[in-house]
C-alpha cells in the first residue's frame, strides 16, 4: 500500500518529496500485505522448487495446498473491499468502468505476450484455445469462461470467473437495495456447500461443443444487454442490468459449474464473509452475529473438503486430498484473521510492495515458468541445491521486475485512463444514483476508509 500511495501522490504532484504514507494508507496496508503473502504462495506452489529441497517436501501439497491457501486468502481480501468500493461510489457505472480498466489490460498483456514470445511447445495458452479461437475469445472475453464450458485461455484465469460473478452478485444486491444482507447470504452459500456439496450436477448446459456455443452466445447477449443498461446512467435501467447479471450468475453456478459444487459455493460464501468482516469493523453489523457467521463459513469450508473432496472431485479442485483443501482453507482464514487483528500496525514494506504488484505476479508467473523451461531446454537437469537456489533467485527477481514494470506501465496508466474517461462521461452524461445509493454524502463517505478512494481494488488470484 505504501508504494501505491506514493505512486498516487507522485502522479498528482502532492507531497512527492516526503513519500510518507497517509494514515488511511496505513489502515489498508494489512490488505496489501495479505495479498503479497497470497501471491507469493501461489507462485511458490506453481514453481514447486522449494518442495524439492526439504525432506518429504513433495508431500506438502498433499496436506496443505499452497495454491488453495493463496486463492482463498485473495478471495477474503476481495470480499472485504469490493462491495465497499461499489457502495462508496454509489454508481454501478463507475464501478464497472473501474473494474474493466483494472482487470483487462494485464490479462490482454499476458495472453498476447505469451502468444508472441513463447513457442508452441512451451505455450502457456491452453491447447483448446488454438482449436476454438473464437469461442475461447468470447468466453474468456466475458471472463466467465470457467462457468460456460470454455477452457481458460491461461489456466490460472479460472478464478477470475469467480471474481467476475461476485461482481455480478454484488451489483444485483446493490441495485435491489439488499447489499447489507451479507451475513445471511454468506451463511446460505456455506450451508449449500455443506449439505449439497456433492449433489449439484455439473456442466448440465454445456454438454457438448454445440451447446457450449449456444451458451456463450446467450450469455454474451445477456451481458451486453446488462452493460448497456448499466452504462446508460439511468437508475431504472441500471437496476435491470444488475438483475440480469445476478440472474445469469445464479444460473451458471447452479447448472454449469466446472468445479465441484462445494468449492463453488464455498468460494462465494468466503467472499461474502469477507464483506461481513468489513461491515463488522465499520459498525454496520453487530460483532456477535458477524463472528458467528464467519465461524460457520470457515467450519463449513473445512467440513466440505473433508466430506466431499475425494475421488473424482480431486481433479476438479486440482488438489491431492481432502486435507490439502481443508487445511489450506482453514489456514487462509487464520492468516486473514491475524492480519485483521494487526491491521493498525505497520506491515513490512516488502509485503505491501508485493501486494501492490500481486495481480501482475499472479498472471505473469506461469508464462515466466514456461519461458524459463524453454530457456533451459537442452541443459542438464538442475539438481544441486546451489544451482536450484540460483534458479529460484533468478526466477523470483525476474518475476518481480516484470510484475513491477507491468504495474507501473500497464496497471497504473490504464487505471488513470479509466478515471479520465469516466470523468468525461459523467460530465457529458451524468449518472442517476439508484435508490439504494441515495443517501447523504457524508454517510456514503463513511462506508469505506479514505485510502480506498485512491485506487481500484485488486482482483483475486489463484494457484
């Protein structure tokens, strides 16, 4: 967060010489630190080198999957801050514009760069994408491909589907005035995962290629209509758009999920539980019901893994045992809880910096791994601990440098562009606030810490 605050002041010419973070920045620094931990966990999981250096290290993912730990930690952070961002704005059009300019530029950079640089034998882009390029482009372009039977153009992008559907649900709840009901929604998703985690049929719409094409076309029509309504700036049409998005999201998660029902439902329960913690911190919900809600969600996630994550479910959750899922899920909750308890303390700048570039780290680390394997083609296998250490250091330095360049040259400029575009649009076509947002300005300002106004919240990442 310190890096983000300094970049913001530098861009606006305010107090650039001092470089000191504001009190608001310090209040949200713990979230950046958690994102940094999550990003590091995912990258280490995919690189896998450290597991080769310790006795029985290859068994670590069997007992605690670092990728699942990282994604659940990311989702908790996302759930904590995303609804607050929308409620602060009070404008679904501005929220979605911010999301587009925040998410898509780095995705486009990663996909195009990977296609241009990596040879086919070391391509990070999934092979299905080469066979069905238009379908891949449409599904991944909507960022809900993992719920439409379309292969993720890059494997790690599957979690962006959950992130996007969470935006759908948050938007629908906001335009309907139900956005304060985070606790019962979180409990409902968790209870569904716990009771019906292995019952829900998967992929019932996209049963073959023709059905997948029809689903993508239909889903695309719904999304386009919803976005036209939202960007119209009219409150009544924005309500229609939000309801369309929320309805589409419910249909997809109930009828066409790629992953297991328990993982799908637990992810959304986790996100809304993160929102509950935000509301508890800001006095929007009493402490006891908030804690009971979060304890239930955490327990349901652990028990769902124990009850259902075995047999065919393992290849859908990409984990090795029920323990790998359940222990990782519980660990994410523990780390988030510790971070929240320490939120008033100053976190190490390295973690805050890593959190700032975590989205680029998440998207770019797999292409870099494929590129490293390409560069090592024909070389003798790296076995000694010294050589492995050099390999790990080289990979880490390269990843951080590339991610920082992506952050400074792509993420920040496009976020700034998005703000300028929306300012121009709002001047020309002022947006009406929906009834749920028509509250006094002072009350709306109190919804979210001041530092959240400095930048767009970051999307979640996953191993």
